[in-house]
């Protein structure tokens, strides 16, 4: 129950930051932006103290660790793959154009139009 209250308070703090943006409509833009950032930061801190917030933090750390394990392609591999995809797209476009032109010719012949 306490976690639900913390999440609600975090949401309210974020909403208060956004409301502050409109409340300070006559103030300098920096004041309005700081209002939003402060509300969102306060909401994030409160959310972080809840159990779902702690679970999310652990999940984010594990995700970061997993992205470090990824073997990213080299520049050469990336360019080769891009070239293959581009060539396939051009070939497929030509094939579909030929199919479309053939069907158009067949339909015109069936309708008795010259073409």
C-alpha cells in the first residue's frame, strides 16, 4: 500500500511541475523550465524509493550490462549489409513494376483497349 502511495505522490509531483510551467506563465522561460524539471526530478526521487522504482533501477542496470555484451557489426559489415538491402529493394521495385505493367497490359486487352 505504501508503494502505491509513493507512486501516486511521484505522479502528483510530476504533474505539479508541469502545472508550475503554466502557473508561471508571466515569468521568464528559465523559471518555467526549472519548475518542470524540479517537479519531474522530485517525482523520480520519490518513485525511486518505492519497490517498483528499485526493481526498475535493477532492470536498467542489467539492461546496460547486456548492451555492453553485444557484438556490434564493423563499418565494413554495416556497409555491405546496407548495400545488399539496397540492391534487393531496387530488384524488387523493378520486379513489381514489371508485374504491374504486365497486369495493366492484360486488363487493357481484356477490355478491348489498344495499348
